[in-house]
């Protein structure tokens, strides 16, 4: 079975390979094709991937190409994880948003909007080519903003597409850790949109343990530390970490604005340093040292994620650390599952007819009362050999539903704006987003995003 990773020259591809090594025998994958338009990165990170596979005894073949047709031909399953506009596009988006006094974060609000302007056309192109060369294949979209991009795919008629996000099952993982049980023992009820979701219930052996967890100060400290305990208890649910940007909106803008570098600018600098170090080491000459550099990078990148939201953080900027310390770490025997684990577990369920319960981004189909049937939502699903089946969540509380409907209106308008290349609709979209709202912010944001990304998105209607 051929599995293709679009965006295979990205910094996460070695982590994807580590996860696939654990799943390979269960899935029967014989080839992982890495496809990327950046041949320099494809060579470097593809080399790290091959080294990891070689160390495991070569249970499958790694191929690499910059030709999308070649990559997609013969693929049964395709995972998309691209960054149209590259890392610098993200950094630019975040700075523009902050200059206009709104959130500068890559997936939420204006940053997610700007990324969608670039991501949607690119992913639709890959989806059309996949339907041509491998019409029965499934596509798993991890390209951000994942839910919005999946909405665009579904509206364009690509039905064998699923939006995935490792954060969608955060509540399940938190409950499992708190209870000291395997994740599979927890059956969670998730509802919302991507990066805007709640875990309302979590059953272990038939008992909904969510009320007990939320009553436990330890659970709140360890797994809901971004939020005031009274906020979580008032909701009565596990909160997705991205809700921080809504529930602490002005605090988030102030904290990010106070940073010398935005997260995007940090990642640009970190990635540049990693690539320079890998080229200096030579992945083929010294694969051991190259892997140590990569995992050192991963450790430092992960250590400061959302650090501005955590009161105990010392504010250290990751790119100011010593280079050797920054990019050197032991090579782990195995890594976390992440988005790769989500994708591979779905593949197993579809291929082996092995039922899986997980939260995914799929059309609502009546699962969440108050949302349209064709709204792409983040909801608990049953996956088996017959497909993906959203599980009924029924009615949800009015505050959560109201926020979902506002953000879904923004998403729908954004998809339409991209389809019609309409500035007017783009302004309407940002005005609908609860973190922007005003015309006086939305219009200059749209104008500046379209201007700076003109080479990528082209000319739009006045």
C-alpha cells in the first residue's frame, strides 16, 4: 500500500515516519512517498526519514519527489500538511494582525484567514489531481486552518476528505492521563469546530468521569492550566487550548505584542538554523549527528509552545539560546503519536474494518443540533470499513453554539471569498469573526494581506 505525505519536506516528516514505523505492520504500508515543492528541504528531511527507516530494518520504502502527479499516482491514502507561503508567510501574517491590534496567531482569527487565502487553492489543486490519478483514495487534511480548509474541500465536492487535528482529542488524552488508563479506554464526546471545541463527556467503563475530573484541582492544574478554574467549572467541560484566544482575547493580544519575536518569527529563525546545521553536518555523512540536531530542535521548539499564556514561563526566547545546546538531544526510541497517529488510526479503521472512535473534522450530518448538515464540524466519530460516521451530540449549550455559529459564518464567507476572489466577501468574512468584528479593522487587514501575498494569491476583485 502506498501512502503519500504532501509537505513531506517539512520539519515534522521525521516524526511522521517514527509513528508509521510503529503502525506499519498493522497497515501493510510498503511505500511512503514524500512530496514537497522545496527540493532543498525534501533532500534534508527526506534523508532523516530514510535514516530512521534504515535503523528500523527498512520495513517500507521511502521515496521522494517534487512531482505531485508522481506522488499521488497509485496512492491509497494521502496526508496533506503544507504551508503555502512557507514559514515567512506565517510570520508576516502575525505581524500584520498585531499592527492592527488583533490576534497574531497562525490559525485563529486574522492569521488563520490569511493562511486560508493561500492554503485553500493549493489543497484544492492537490485534491483535483488526486481524484484524477487515484480516484478511490482518501485525503486527510492537516493543513491549517484544518477545519476551514476541509470545509472548502467538501464544498468543492471532494467527499473522501477528512480534516484531522491532534488537538481534537485533547480531552480524551487529559482524562486518560488523570485516570491512569490507556487512551483507548476513554470514550469522549467532542463537539465544536477545529481549534474551537469542547469535550463534554468522557466515559471509562460506562461511567462519565468528566464531572469528577473537573472537580479535581489536580486535573485543572495539569490539564487546563491556561484557564481559571472557575471558568472550566462553569463550562463543565474540558476546554480545547485554543479557546484561550477567545476567553482571554485582549490578554492574548497584549502578551503576544509584548514579545520581541512572534511565534512565527521564532519558527523562521529556528528552522533556518536547523537547516544550516543539517547542511553543515551532512545528513548522509553523519546521520547520527544530524538526527541529534533534529531532535534537539524539536525539544526546543516544543518547550516554548504558547509560553506567553503560561504564568510560570520565564519568557526565554528560543533563538537566543546557544546553538549547540539548541540543536542537540538524544535520539528517542519512539515519539508521540501526534497528527500522524490520528491519520494512521483512521487508515487502519477504514482498511481493516476495525472500529475507531475519535474526533474528526467532517460534515455535521445532524450530529450537533443547530448546525447545518454540511457544516464541517469537529465532532466525535465512529470510523469503520464503511466510512466515517459522526456521533450524535444533540443540543449543546447556547454560549458554545453561538460562538460556533459565528466562526462558521466566518469560515463559509472565507471559502466563498477565495472561490470568487472577492475583497468584499473577504471583508465580510473577517467582520463575522468574533476576534475582529469591526469594518475599520477588517478592511485594512484584507487589503494588506492581499497586497503582501499577491504573488501567491494573485489579483482579487476590488
